[in-house]
């Protein structure tokens, strides 16, 4: 079983079972004896869009370069399309050019002294592809990225976004088995990045090629991925579909790195398999069950994450017995499309993300509701 499915939320969210295309097993890599990747294992399904997401220095690029054959791991195994391309144990190390992958870098790495055509055709020409076939393929991939009218332009005449399109076209041209993309949009300005993100999404849909995408931008990972691997300090912190990672973070790190969350500390009042009720300050907070966690010990200390978008603010108390409290708005910051509140409630302070259609004033008494399914037990902070 490849997918780590925890039950799809909606029909659209359900994913096909995929054949494993890239398998990484216990991968370790170091620079001058200092570990950068500390024993990670994951699969990329055929046609899957998988992202490695994590803060700077967590080992994303190193992992990608090991798969591409540009960096030599210190331990572990990498298989592509069922064939082992690296194995420390069996002393296998297939050279990069025979791994049939294509890599797209942050710095587009297109050659300024060549035309757009020559840039895209380069890999095909090296392989001595017939001139007519080269022309046809280059035209086809340039059309995919909306750059066919620039085919004979010198590459120096292009904007950053256009250069990145040419770099993408070049990576598609040689019909790689998979694309490895390392922060391909991070050199672009914010507006262009959002635009290119949509373009990439379209290209992914059209080409259906397996993509392993490295980014430290959570929005990019959410928007472009079937699954996300959250990395931290050379290790995998959590793997899941974007919504799964967002809605059920397993640790404070994931809760903070993706989206925004309140982390509430409490002790368990009830001991039952269906979830836990925590005492948080003076509040009884019913939390969602967490299948992979032992039944909470009564009186044990636990942490719950509550995303700032999920508490509901009302002027009247709503229905339901659980998780309604009186509170007071202490701070309101109006940001346009969204409104950030800091609320005082029996559990302490709570950050809440609201919308301008209903505005509450600073000092106003409100009712706050945290749906029990939105209070998520997370791992105790280990380090
Ligand atoms: N060529 C190198 N020589 C020495 N140390 C390196 C080298 N490349 C990376 N490292 C170190 O390895 C660790 C992982 O680096 P890596 O480039 O894989 O991180 P990253 O997740 O891609 O970060 P970023 O988001 O900044 O690109 C870091 O501590 C980094 O300093
Ligand atoms: Mg990097």
C-alpha cells in the first residue's frame, strides 16, 4: 500500500492507488561528516505530485539531489521505476544521466547566449535526435508553456517568468520519467509566482508526469501537491494529503509551519478511546480522537492544536453542549479580507481568524465555539 490514507474527506479528495515510481529507503546524506538527511523513507507514486516542504536547511535539496544522482548518499537505497539506482549496501550508483530524470532549479540555468529554441533543444541534440523531431518536440513543449512565439528569440530578451517557462519546457522536452523541481518559482516576484503556480498546476494536469517538488512555501505545496512530506532537520515530520496535514497536524512544528494554530496545553479529564476531554485553564475542551495515539491517561498532560480559522465567534451562544465559552475580544486587527482577533476565554488567550462580514469590537463580550473535531491532540514537544 503506497498511500498513507486516513480516509478521504470528500470524493474529490480521494486518490487513486498508484504504482510506486520512486522509492527512497533509509536515505542518509552528510556534508563533511555533518548529517543533512538522517534516514528518511518515502515513495512517490507514478504520476503523483509530491512536495518536500520544510524550513531552510532541513535537507530538501540534498534529498532531491541524491535522487537525481548529483549527490552521493552515505547510506540507504533509491529505486526509480523498479530499478535500484543507488544502494550503499550493494555498491550501486547509477550515473545521473542514466536515471532518466529531469531537474528544474531555482536559478533557471538557461544559457543566455543561445536562443529559446537552442536552449530547449539542447538535451535532444546531445542525444543526436533527428533535426525534424527536435523541431517538433521543441515547438510542442514551448506551446505547453505558452512560449512558442519566442522560439527564435535570444534568451537574454526574456523576463524572469519567461526564462523559468523555458527552463520548464527544456525539462519536459527530453520526455523524462519524472521531474525534480527545486524551488522553481522562488526567484520570481510574488505576483508572477502565483501566476506561475497556476501554470505549473495546469502543466501537471496535462503532462501527468511524476513531480517531486521542493519548496519552503506552504502555499505552493498546498496548491500543487497530491501529498506533502513535511521535513525538519533531516527527518520526515509528517506525510499526508494537503488537507490532512492542515487539519490534523501531528506536532507543534507542523501546526505552526503550515497555517496558523493555537497550541493549548491541558491535562486529560477523561480517559476514552473516542477522544479526550482536556482541562485547559478553566475550560473543558473536547478533542477529536486520534487513532495513532494511546488512549489519553486521565490526568496526563497533553497538547491540542486549534487552527485559528476554526473557532467560531457569535453574539449568542449556539446549540450543543460541548466547547462553548464566553469570551472577550482583547484585540482586533482588520487586514481587509480577514480579521485577526485575540480573545480572552476561560482557557487563556485564543487567536481567531475572522471575516469582515461580522465584526466584533475590542472589549466586546462574545461566545466562542471550538468544534470538537477541530481540537487536535498533537505529540508532546520532545525537543
Ligand atoms: N554543499 C554543501 N556543503 C556543506 N554543507 C551543505 C551543502 N549543501 C547543504 N549543506 C548543509 O546541509 C543541510 C541541508 O541542506 P539543504 O540544502 O538540503 O537544505 P534545504 O532544505 O534545501 O534548504 P533551503 O530551503 O535553504 O534550500 C544544511 O545544514 C546545509 O547547510
Ligand atoms: Mg534547498
